[in-house]
C-alpha cells in the first residue's frame, strides 16, 4: 500500500503516517471523530495552489494576451471558495442566480464575473446587470433581445460574449470530428446561426460585443479538440474583421480540462496544455492576419476536483456468490449516490483506499456501495481491497471535489455531508453537515386557499 | 390535443378546460402565478385514492392473509404524506433515520413502520427500536448481531424479517431467470446464505423472526417475477417448517409495480396483479402444505408517481441544425436535472404537454431541456410539440411524483421546487420552495481549530 496515494489523484498534503492517511496533517480518524462521516475533506493549500497554477499558466501561455481564468462555480462553490478564487486572481463563471448569490455574498468583484446559461431568466439577467457583471455569455437569439432590453432599461451598456458551437466532438480526433451539433448550447458556426447572432447583437446599442466563447465538453485529456475549437472561433473572428473592419478583443475557450480519478489517467499539466493551445491560437491568428485576442478559460473541476477527498465509514460487509461461483466482497459505507451521483450518472470511476490503517491482508475482489435503497448505489464497481476491511474502518475516495457536493441530493432523506477545510493540522467546516431539522424546515403547514378565478366545482 | 391527457399517465383530476390544463380544478396558469415555476403539483385526491386502492387491493387479494401495504417513503415523503398514508390504512417503509424522522414528526404509528437498508447505522437501529417500529428488515449477518445486541441492551424483543435475494431477474421471464445475485441487498437463497441467516437469527433471544422479505426491482410490468420470487420464498418457509416444526407468519413481497410514463406503457391494475400473485402464493403453499402467511407489499412509485405533475415555464427556444440537415427544436425550461434526475440517470422517458393553452400549430421534432450547464440536462429527448411554443408558455410533465422531488439536488445552486397540494380549487404548499438564503445557511464561518493529536509540523 506504500504507493497507494498517487499524487496525480490525491491532494498534495495527502500521505500515510504510521499506516493512516492524513490530509492537511490531520489523520482521517481524528477528522472522523471530530466531524463524523461521510465528509468532504478539502485541502486548502491544494485548492489555492491549483487555482494559482491555472491563473499563472494562462499568463505564461498567452502573456499580454492572457484574459481571465474564470473558475467554474458549478463544480463547487461557497463564499469561502469564492474569496480564495478572487485572491488567486481568477474570475468567476456563474450559471444561475443561485451561483451569483454566492458571489455577491463573497463580495466577488463584479467585473470578474461571467454569467452563463442556456436559459437565463429575466430576473437572473437583471440581477447580473445590477451587480455589474463584466460579461454575459449569450446563448440564444431570444436572449440577445432580452439582455439588450434589460440593459437598455437600466441604461447600461452590457459587455457580452456569444457562445458558439464550433462543432467539435471532444471525444474524437480532429480528422474525424464530424461535429457535435445536436446540443442545447450555443450558436452553430457551421449552420450560420453564429453569424446571424453576431448581426443581431450588433443591432443593439445596449450590448457591447466583446468576443466569442465556446465550451466543448468535460474531462478532455488531449489538446486537439481545444485547438480545433480555437481555430474555428478564430475563423469567425477573421470573418468579423473582414465584414466590420474591426477586431473582437476576446476569446473564451471554456473549460473541460481532465483530472485523474484512477490509475492510468494522465491529464496534461496546465502549462503544457495551455502552451499547445497558445501555439495553435498564434498560428491561426497569423494565418488570417489577426491580432491575437485576449484568451480566457474556465477551469473548474481541474482546480477543485483533486483538492477534496470523501471519507466514509464502513458499516457492513458481505460476501456475495456470483453466477460463476466466484465471490464478490460488498463493502457498504455510510454515504452513497446522494453525495456522489457521478458513478451512477456517468459510470464515472474513482479510486479508494483503506484510510485509518494500512493492511497487509490479501486483496479481494470488492465493490464499494452506499446505503441507499437502490441497486445502482455503487461508489466503486470493481476494486481490489484488503480482505480484512471491517465495520468501523474508514475508506477515502479522492478527487471528489468537483460535482460531488455540488450535485448532492437528500435522496432517502439523507443529510448532505459537510465540507471540512484542512490546513496545517487545523480544520473547520465551511459547509456544515445538514440535519433532519434542515430537511423538515422546508415542510410547511398552510391553509388551502382558493387560487385564481375559481374554476372549482 | 384533445386526447393528450391520457388518464393512465396523468392524475385523476387533470383535464383541459378552454384549452388549458387544470389540476385539482385550478388552471396551471393560476398555479404558476401563485407559486411560480418550476413546481410539483400534487393531486391530493389522486394520491389518497391510489393509496386506498393498493391497501384495499391487498385485502381483496389475500383476505384474512393480507398483511400490510407499506408505502415506500423513498419515492416521496413528507409529514403530510405520512398522515395521508396512515389514514388510508397503509404502513410505512423507511430506509434511513431521515425518513424515520419524518414518520416520527407525523406521529406515524410505530407498529406500522418497517425499517429497511443494507447499512443501517447503530444510531438508526437504536432510534427505530426506541420509537418501537414493528419490524426491522435485516440485510446482513453483521446486522443480525447488531440489531440483536441493541435490542438486548434495550430489553426489547424486536420483530424482524430477513431480506432474501431470490435470484430473480425482474427483466426476464421465469424460464430464463438465471438469477440476479450480484447485488448488495439480501441473503441469497441459492448460495445458502439465506439459511445461514435464519440459523443466526434463531440464536438471539432479542430477535423475533416474523418472516421473510424480498424486493426484486422497479418498474415491473408483469406478475411473473413477483410470482417466481414468492414461490422461492415459500420454499424457504417450507424448509423452515420442516426444520423447526413451526411456521413463519409473514411474507413481504416488496414493491416495484410499474406506472405509465409514456403512451404505450401498460401497467397492470393493482387488483389484477395482486390477484395473480395471490393465486400463485396459494398454489405454492398448497404444494408444500403450508398455511398461507400474511402477505405484505411495498408500493411507492405506484401511489405517488402518477399523483404529481411538474410544471415548467419555457424560457428560450432554439432551432438546431443536425448533421443530416434536419432541424431539432430545443425548448428550454426553468428546471431540469436538479428536479428530475431520472432521464439523465436511467434514460427514463416522460410525457409532456403544452399546458397553458392548446395549439393547432403543426407539430415539430423537439427536445425539452433544462437550464443547467450540462449537455445531458435533458427532460424529454424526443417529442413532437406544437411549433408555436414560445417563451412564457407553460409545459407540464406528468408522473413525476416518485423520485422527482425525493432525488432533487441543488446543482448549479438552483433552489428546489415546492410541492403544491391541490384539491377542489384550493391549493397550498406542503414543501415550500427553497431560497438562496436556505442554501447559504449551510455555509458557516468558524475558526480553524487544532484537531487530534497534532501531527501538524
């Protein structure tokens, strides 16, 4: 087990001391005793380091053409995290008024906020303009008119980007990229919708078209899709210049940078992937004699993902005999699909380690499951675990920072776990554990009242 | 559109009046004006009728051998719903202390509560015994000792069932049922684990083995899997009688009864499916000369599923040109995978109707999507909708009562929708809409504190 904490997967401070995993120089047993389980443990310095790393890598790759590294709030956000993001020099990408509310609670600088979404409500748009967000990324023709009207009513000239669909299927190589047009997001370049949107934006005095945006997917391990997307966006910038005799200043290439969840996952380091993309951006701009625009990116998972570890306590174990006569060891923990829906939702794979002690017991074919009343409530489908794992042991699942707590539910009326921030032997909750009282607080008793015109019989 | 509200899919009071859908004799427009969108609309009489129907159908099918129809709280529970369940004469199946907390808040009769779960914590077991739940359904050997010990400490003789795995794959016919052993739940009959568990329970004075339980799956449209499961459980009852010279009194056949989500779904009515199962139970018992045990069931989805309709408001529409040159109409609504994860999680299909008006516009190939920043945030993948649907229109999705609100998340910091109970022209929230304040309330600021032995450097 000495090599079990692969540093590509685990947060930087994770290590084994006398057999036990420590994070932020606190043993998981002590964390479990203090905060109970399940819990998300956030390595504060790891988070801050990764945030800085991506901001700096953007600077290094693009120099004076570096725009903003917008942290994707959807991966995980809290007011504390928003403040760290600001301190690290990043911007914030929010998708809803809920995420905006966190930014506002953190006093996040409005100009460094970008509002996304395929279906922003009028009140979301109004709230964003009132707060003064730097840029709204527009996603549909209707939204162009909507943002223009609301900005006009508020006598604001709103900076906007247009979200384009570059027709890049991020899972394939450039050569066989047949496009990925059938999605709800953006204006297709290929169909001409993108150009129509540009013409439409130009009609509105209350909108200032700053540039173009694309986001091509998630967990992308190679730069080629980013490069292809950038080159297609640059061709639109060139057409714009040809048509209007002026250049758009900004290009936001979105996020989707992969992290390592399991052995063998090899994400490309920030500097390396951004430098490859920068080279391509420069060559494409040269080709069409365009000034290099300011380049922004939207890292989310790649910052927060590896910074958190979920710790669970084992409750029961069970040997199950399979059809072929072999056996599988089922290890049940005290969380599950309510705190990590990704295995059930995307067949996502995770690593797991016995955390409170090391073991030299023989390994055994195991499956780690949650406590929900659902067969699909599986955390790790297939893993070799020490055969002496027993109720009371702690298991740690790394790389759960992104889309873990942020997609958590109260399925089976389970209280959502806290997020515990650890740093140099000290710890604190930044999101507390939910209680049954919290869940019951949404129940209200009110008198039935007559609604509307009274179609009642 | 006159036939669009198929009564097999929609709640009983749903109808169109002057083109507009009304539920509980209130138009969806009035409901949306009063409670905003998205919202779950719960047809109170529909829920109560279905609850009574299943309780009565169990009585009719099994007569004096009818046990309890336990409502599966995981599908959807609130204190109000728990009180309706009690009034309709059903019991309550809870899986966690969170669900138990709702039952306790509703003063639900303890003897009619059944505690489930593959990994009940000690505190959950203790809470259940303290409240006096009628039966604990035991799922693992470790749990036998655990429940026995806690009951002993409390000087209680606790009624228990053993959850068995009858090796029935609910998707296949009896003939080709090769078993479905590779799951976390239950003791396998085939492997001998079930018998070992029986012997283990018998050793404990603090446990009273009342009988056996099995639950074979979800959305099951035919009785054959239930019949096969029952017959395998009865063979264990017979072996028990042969071995111990006494008969176990109870058999809980679980839930999993299908409902209709889309046209063509043909669930078997309660009376019919339970009568088929009853016939098989009787014949199997006769075969092995066993007294017919008390038969319990666990309907959840089949009661609450059809009783709720989700109403959404359209925010944007967009034409997307596909690879083959055809177009798809994307209709974006103000909810999505946070209020209904089932399409993304299980590729579940739903129906949808334009709700605030009727339309004679030509139909158009459409996809209804949510507002989350995720391509998979799809509510209805493929549907023909009137081509004049426009922002502001209301859409209604029926049959969202089960595993809708109960699995809802705050993904993208979206507030979860309320559950609005409608009855004869009157309405009230039984679960209120969440607010951003609720979400922020879980954030806390505390001083970092030294944890544990201070391994810090």
